[in-house]
C-alpha cells in the first residue's frame, strides 16, 4: 500500500457497469447537419468490452490504488456482489452502499470512434435510490470526512448530499459533470455554491456559467478552488485573487479509450491534496494517473507499482517534484 492519511473520504456518485464499443470510422462522416432533427443512425462496431464503472466507483478505485481507503456512497442492485468484492480487494470501503431490492445497478453504454468522439447512453436503475442515503450515519461510523465528493448521480441525491454537507459543516467537492446537461440553473447553483473544490472540464465550465447566469468571476467567488481539465492540454486551477496554475498533461501517452480519465484525475488530485501536497503538485499527480487510464480499455483495468508511477511522474514533471511525491508512493 502507498501513503495513508487520517480522516475519511466519502465519494458520493454513480456506481455502474460500462459497456464500451469501438467504431472504426468517424461519426462526423455520417452526420448531415441539415437533417439532425431526423437523426436515425446505426454503427457497426468492432468489439464490446463490459467493464466496471460509475463515477464514484472509478474515483474510489483510483484512490485505493494510491493507498487510501475511500468510502463508497451510492446505490446499487443485488447484482453488485462481484463488483463489491473487486472494489474491496482494492481498498474501497463498501460497507455503506445502499442495495435496491427492485432495480439493477446503473449501466453506461458508450461507442467511441477513431477520433475519440463518443455517443453514450446511461440507464440509472438503482442510482435513483441514492436520494435515500443520509451521510451522518456513515460519518458516525467512519469518522469526520476530510472531503465529501458529490459527483454525477441521481439529481435529488446530489442535492440532498450537498445540503447535508452545508448543514453539518462537511467540506464538499462539487463534480456535477454529466448532470450539467440536464440540470436546471437552480439545481446547478445549489450544487456548486460553497464547494471547497469545483471540478469540471472546459466545456462544462462554460455550461455552468450559461445555466447559472454567473460569470466566470462569480463562479470563482463561490468556490474555494476551481479545477478545469483541458483534455490533452492538461488542467487549469483557479482561485479568487490568484494567478491561474496550468499543468500540462503527460507526454508520450498512447490514447486508447478516454472513458474514466477524468475520474482518475480527480482521484489522484484528491489523494495528493489529502497527502498535504500543493495544488500544482496535486494536478501533476492527477495527470499521471489519468495517463494510465487513457492507455487502457476500461476505467479500472490499470495497474502500476509505486516506482513505476514515480518514474513516469519524474519524466514528466521533474526530479524535484517527484521528490515531494515519493514519500507517499513507497
């Protein structure tokens, strides 16, 4: 195991299985802009991979690989048994997962073309019961949380968890991601306001501004830190009154499958933050773990030794930066 820290990390978001397919072509070649209102397409895919996924499970797996013991908070079906065993073997506390008596675990179905463009569908299933989960009993069992990350999940569940964090004084991280496309401005404002950290990609950051009616400066005034991933260009970290920090993505990465890359970044960023590392170093750790995920099919199929991770980190961000991270990867 790598470095461990005191304080619990609650990761509240979706738990799902991923059905991942690859199309050897470009979706764009089949799209006629003038006919998008009549869109009806079928793509012949080359393969199908059925993998474990879901935002909360992916982040917890990443935290577990880095030696932490995250607490998984979410709702699943009775078909979760094998998945539970897998996560527990990788250091994830699954004791507080809600099991539905009537619904299957959520399912993500995604097709990726050769340009890494994606078409995806999501069946929520048991995820809708996340709204039944209260955080306080979990905290009484595992201890006061360093952070509660609230990611894409049942919208009512996300809102309940966010409101409970405010009421009980738990530091929370807002990561609404996939729910931004469907959420109202009021919901998004409620999910973001007061967060210690706001995660999004660059498109999502503009969507937050558009739907909430807040300017970029107003968003930044309402959160402690805004972390915006930029794909192959890395990540930008912003704080009110300070110059932005930009961290480049890892070099020499062979992209195979982008699903779960953002979750891996979040996991490693959060791990490094709880180790006590600064924002720039945390983003570098995040980009390094993200590189492992984009090089594999599936969101939880990567592995590495502490030395392998440290070597890759050093090659990208230098020996001095690696020396700060090394104590947590021994």
